[in-house]
C-alpha cells in the first residue's frame, strides 16, 4: 500500500544514480551524512565525493553513540541505558536513506543525505534514535490500515546581529530585524525578503517544497510553511528547513532563533502540527479517514477518536512537544500559545483546533513549540491519536469562547518538572513507545531539568544580590 502524496513530492529528491553522476562530473564534491540528535539538530560527517563513492555509500559512517545520549552542550549524560561509560560509548552506523538525497545550493557543490542509525554489531535499527521512534508509530498506524499525513508551521525570529555578535553580547540587547509586530504585513516582510526569499528558494531547490512565508506576530518573526506529506518525510523536511534557515542567515550576517520564547515581552514561536489519517478504499483509492461524507463538514468516527486520544494524552505527552525549560515560558494567557488542552472549531485559543473541510479536514495541535524535535512531536501526535482509535475515546464537547479563561478544561503542564512527572507515570506513554524509548526520553528531560537547577540565572542575581 503506497502512501498518498502531494504531486510535488515526485520531484523533491535526487536518486542515488543521479548523485553518483554528479560526483563523477565534479558538480558535487562533498556529501553530508546527517542524522538528527535528541535536540533536533542535524549531526554527522562530511565526506569527499570520491571517498563517499569508494567507502561510504554502501556501509555508512560510524559515529559515537553518545551523540543521541548527550545534552545540548554535547556533554555525556549519565543514566542512559543505551549508551554510557560502563558500556564504553561505542560506535553506531549512520546508513544512507537513499530516498532523502538533496542538493543544498546555499553550500556549494554539496549534497546531503539523511541517515538511519543502526547498531554496529547487530545491524538492527537503534530504537532510541528520533527517526526510528517516529517510524515505529507510522508502522503502528499501518497495522490498523492508516497512513498519517502531517504538516506543520514553524516560526522563528530574525536578528540583525551575527551569531558571533549575539554570543559576545551574551544574547542580550539583540537587534530585532524589524521593530514592529509584522503579522501578515507585506511592506515589512518585503524589507526582509532578501533573507526570507533566499531561504524559500534554497529549500525549494533542495527538494523541500514551500507553500508560503509570512510575517508573524512578533518583531522580526516569520513563519515558513512546507507542503504536507507523510510523517517521516515531513519531519525530515522540518529539520532540513531549520538547519537551512540558520545556515542561510549566517551567510548573510544575520542570526535566527527557533527558541520557543526568546523574550518574555514578545510572542513565542510555535510548531503547530496538522494531522490526518488516510486509508485505501474498497476501490483501491486513497481517501481521508477524517471526513464523514454523509455530512457537509461532519467528523468521522476515526476523526473523533483520533481527536479524543490526542486530548486524552496531551498532558502526559507534553515532553514530546515541549522538551526544554524554555518551552514552558511560551504557554501564557493571551499569547497565541494555548494554556488549555480543549478543542474547538477554528478557535486559536485552545490546544486543538478542527480545521479544513471535506477531504482537507484535520486536527491542528497548537501546543508544540518551534524548539520541538519534529520526530518526537510527530510520534507523540500519532501515538496519542492511535490510542484514541484503539480505545474509541470520544472527545469532550467543543469549546466556544476564550480558552484562556475556561474553567472546565485541563491545562498544559506549567513547567518541565510537571511534564517529567506526567511522562514518568504515564502507562500510555510506556505502552505506546516501549520501555527503552520511554526511559530514553525521560532521562533526556531529567538531564535538562538538573542542568537548569545547577545554574544561577541573571534573574536571580538581579533580584537577590543586593536586596536579600
């Protein structure tokens, strides 16, 4: 059963034979073999085109397995079962996924391939790797006869400072690319187009189809939306997009952040996740499973149960959508980020929104921030929805009005510590992801919480140094 795809997907990738020809002709001399770490960063090795063809293509590259068991500073973190000092921090193999070859035009004569991580001795997939975590949930949906289709909207802020200048300033007093809130504003975004246009064109040329860009509700904030597609491909695109945006910004003497909340007096940056399920009909055609054809805009049973499961698991799965200390600063009343996990029809004040009509009917989850690892966020979306289908969980009644002031809906966890407790005690999370993956994500979150609590912040110095 092949998945439904956007027609533009047919042209997004380069084949292995095409890549080999480009290397032989000298048009490509560098191949990046990349995978995504726990923090959502592209990680891996650059190899010369010659060596890639001679040694790497069929074997892959070997990488220390601590790379998916470390913190954001690349410090090895204790407590992981998968990789630790007692086990010697051995190698894992990053094997090319040949369906992901892309030419990256903003880096001359360079191709990038996304890789799957494999145990160097057993040759088996590493279940704790983010891409594999998502793939297992896609397989779980397939066993029920469904293909998840996802899209997402990732926002970011642009600054006139370079990354080096921002670092030297301690990331304080940065100069926003725009002094104005520029939501949908054409004139201001034209002033930004020298950079945003490069990002859009670079993504399109590298096989990451772009729908549109727009100004967002912050000063110098933008959103670039990509074509929806199948889950793993969509997550691949998201991480290529985030990496490309930063690289292109750096090449232009600018900096970009995908922090969920870079400043408390400005809006946060989200990664709204749109999800739907498709299946093969009796006639062999792929059709949405989310729309009831008997009603003009009615939800099918599948849609209701999918939404019911998402709402039922939202608090327990919040680590997958909000993985950092900073993530939880975004959830503020009246901030465009939800604080409640209820749902409504086209209501932006809630955690979930029913959007679209007919075949485009889908659920928008507004909880994830731009700092989310898309593999984890999408895996959580699919796992939650499937939990609803498997247990026929009906969603509560839709909420009308201001979700920020609603008294009868559950709330997004207040902080990372609460989210850790919810994930740790969640039998649904453990059953959905397996004990090893559940532990791996829990250990990463606890390491983040410990690191924060071993730090004295600027806020504490200002508040207490002289006055206590």
